C-alpha cells in the first residue's frame, strides 16, 4: 500500500486525532464540556416547560416506586 492509498483510507481518522490532540493541548475540552452541559440544561428545561403535566406524572410514578 503506498502513501496515497493510506492517506485516502485513513485521512478522517488522522484529522480526528490531530483535532483531539489540539483540543487536549489547548485545554479546550473544559470549555467544550461546559458548553455541552449548558446546552443539555437548556434542552431539558425546555422539554420540562413544554411537557409539564407529562413530566409531573412520570416523576410522581418514579418517586412512588422508590
């Protein structure tokens, strides 16, 4: 296998590794994790707001099981 074939077969993995190394070296993973937590919190809050009765029923059933 020559270098061009190797590059064509594995360029996605190589680019992913390079991006992961850059994220780890620059400590951006802390910022990315914080952004993910914020987005998940917003999505969960929005879901609860839109489906109050359903969430209340499911939560009550969960607590009753305990």
